[in-house]
C-alpha cells in the first residue's frame, strides 16, 4: 500500500516556503506483534512548529532534514496486532505527517468521538486548550475583577484564554488583526473589548483606553511591538504569560524593541515563558476542567478546516498570514 | 540654629548635574511634645534615587521641586521630648537631606552602634543587604550547584548577592567595570569568576566561557547590553531577578535591545522585578539572617565614604561613573 509522507527538505531562512517541504511516496510496512496501523484523519498545524524547523536547542528537539515533519494528529486504527488498540479506535497524539503511521501506542491517547467533536481533541480538548488553561492559571493567576489582555486573541489559544478569563471574573481585552476577528472576539467569545492592531495607530494608547485601570495579566501569543504596547500599560504586580511569539518566528535578524527591565522593576511585575510540557502532571485535571466547561456551554471554539493531505504545508504557511480563525486543522 | 538642606532644584533630563540640586539655609524649628531633634551622621546615596527625581509613577513617589531630597540616613538624637527616643540614641530610616531633622519617630529604627559598625545599617544590615538577600531568595531561589551571574557585582547590592550565592552553594560569576573591582570580587567576596565588561569584546561568549553549564540565576543590577548578554546564556527554568537598571536611569530615549520573549519561551524562564517594599514582612527574618552571617564572618562588605554635607549631590552623581566600591555613604 502506498503512503504519502511530508519531509523537511530545507531549513527555512526567514519565512518558510513550499520548497522547505518535500512530498515522497513510501510503502506502508507490515505491522508486527504489538503494533497497529493508523489512518491519519486530521492534522494540526501550529506556529510552534516553525521553531522545530531550525537546528537550535529549544524545549522540543528540531526536525531532521529528509525526515518526516510531525504534529498533533487524530487517527483511526485500521489494522491491529495490539489488543489494547482495536480496529475502529480513534487516537490523538504526535504522529508523522504521513497518510498512515505504524505505532505501538506509546504517547497516544484513545479519544471518544461521542463525547465531543473529534477535532476538539486537537484544539480545545487538546494541547491548545491545555495551553490556554494551564498558562493562564499557573502564570497569569487571574483574580476576580482584574484586567486581562490577550494577543493573537482570535487564534486557537487566544480565544480560549479570553473565555477562561471571563469564567474567572476578569475584564478581557483581545487584540487581533482584522475587524472580522475583533467582531468574533466580542460576539462569539464574550471578550469585553477588541482592538484591531492593523488599523490602530497608537496601540499603547488604544490599550490604555480599553484598560483604563491598567493591565494585570497579559497573555502573549505574538511578541513584537504589540507586546511592547501592552507592557507599557502593566499594573503593579502584573503577570505576563509569554506563550508565543509568532511575530518573530520568521525573523532572520533578532527583533529589537524597548527594553522592559525598567517596567518590571517599577511595577514589580513578572514575565515567564510557558511551555506546556512543564505542566504534564496537570493534564488530567486540565482536561477534566475543559471538558466540563465545554459540556456546560461555557466555551466556544472555532476551527479553520482545510481539506487534503497535500494541503498540510500551505495550511501551516497560512498561519503566518493569520488566515486561520481559531484552530487550523487539515482534514485528510 | 542654622540648618543646611538640599532641595530638588530641577528635574534632570539625562544625566543629573549639580544644577539639579539647590542648597538652602533654614532655621531648625523648636521641637514639640513627642518630637525629638536628630543630627544627621551618615547619608546613603543610591542609584534608585534617580527614578524619584522625575515626575513619574513608580513604586516610590517622586521628589517634589523645591522640597528636600531624602534617602537612608543614620542620625543621633540630640534633643528629645519623646521618652522612647532619648538623647544619644542612634536611629536609621528615611530622612531629608538636612543637617538636622525633627521627627516623631515614625519609620525610624533605633540601631545599636555596638552590634556592628554604624554605617552597616545603611548597607549590609540595611536596605542594601535586605535587597540582596530577599531578592535572591524569593525570586532567584538558588539551589546547590546552580550558576549565579551578578551584574554590578562590586556594588553595594551585587557584592552581597554574590556572597549569599556562595553561602547557598552556587557557582558565582560577577560582572564589574574595572580590573580592580574584578580582583575584589574574587579576593574579598569569594566569587568564582569575574568579568570586566569594559575590556571584554564579546560579553555573550565571555559569560558562556565562565558559565559552561549555562546560567540558572541572573541577579540584574544594570540592565542594558550586559543583561542581554547574560540572558542569551539562560538555562531552562532560569530566574532573572530584575533589581536595578543603572545603565538606563539617565537615558533620555527608551533603551532598545533584543526582545527576550523567545528566550523566555524556549527556556521556560522567569523575569521578575524586585522592589524591597513588597517583602516588608520578611525584614525581621532577613535582618536576623544577615546579622548572623556577618557575625560569623561569612559576609564581607566595602564602603566608599565621602566627607561633608555639601558632598552629598556629587557622591550621588559619582554612582553613575561607578566611582564607588560597595556602598556609597556620605559622612556629615
């Protein structure tokens, strides 16, 4: 049986292009005892994958040249020599960008397609939701009545962060890049205020106007000058969850901006990098909380679903133009 | 009785000059019931006072134009109508830059001139020592075997931070601006390594060479490009105590440098601004710990003592040239 796979062809310099990826045809190997064969159903593409395309030490190891790319995937067991993973079982986990993967089950979690839409396990009930919940809770420490600003607010993580901020009693202000996204923040996700950074001249003043009492928590998905503007508005004892920095992922030179030490000192504020892997012991509690909120109708989510295995690289590239609303997923 | 006082004459733009200060002669008022008269003996000058000379919201209120400057002072009671503060008592506290101050005792602490050198209460047993100890302990959280880098290492706070780092089992690397200071770090304060940033071309590489296992804790007294270089060497789960930013206190334009969000994310590191006032409930425990270490000979300190009331402004200005070794004090 033929198996399409997508390999890392080149390490991107600046913005990734289609030439950084290579499509190859392979044979699906026969499964051995203890193994099973998975048919890929949905593939998650995420900004953090950009970091893994370069050869640098980070919290996840880099992709290797001429080896498959990988990310969060939902797949179905279609052949099995492993009694724990019967044919017809759906699983979620990190898998190679291949139409079919062979697995022993290590690192995979069975998912129940009846409990929620199956794609939710790539988003709100997956790493996306856990990132939003555990980052906001552990670093942001939201308290009733505080003001929370979220950048990349219409994105997969940002939209969940804002909703959880509302559940926790915060005033929530979202920053996004189109009027449609800003409308979505307020209409669908219940944000109190939205700011379109592309049509705003002075972001520092716009944030000040939206947050007249100052910013207590900043959940940062973007970095760059948007983050500078938010940080100029930090209150005393503010907390900055540094979760993503998409504005700089494709930079070939180090991004420069105002140094923030003076602001951290004058407000006794905290900035901390958030990496989901540091909070693995909280995943069960996080999943339970998110599942409950979702069932209670307290969490909405959006997905941008693109169709076709060959569309995976383009869907990834489109993230850097903000073409997604919410979680970007490729349906195979 | 005549009383010299030093007022804020102008708000400095950029580097402060003598013209920002004004000397005036006043009359010493007669003391009322409950009050006492203090003769100023020693005045502490500190970089943070620069921040109070401008009219900006910060963790301490700004000085007012044509009103006295103030700072940490050691004084002696020379007249008293307050039974709790008898003639001959020595006190430490925040007092105006005047030869004589009238007080009710609010905010003043009696100090024992026999327990330690009286100037120690402005330094190692005062705000300086408490800043070093409480900042390192609460934000730096040092653990045995970790690597600690201290900037402004030969300064009043930095030299204490390094010694406490050694007490707590860290490898300690200090950054200072003259070869004499670097020698002092190793010979007097027991640092493992010292780097003269003024004679080092590539600070990032120099720190990497001194800290081959990376930097777990950075106690930052200076900000600017020295801090950039240290932060490029942060380990996973590193902690940055942002205590001072002397390199930028006189900037008229916002200092710019590499944005550090990517580094915080890729290492899950933390930066937090430290302000001594946030830890007031730990002062008694901190004083006890520092007094014990000092008595046990575990802490050394240096002072630069300048003589004359009229020398207070110049001593303050000299801080920005690094003319002090350790605590800068003016003896009246």
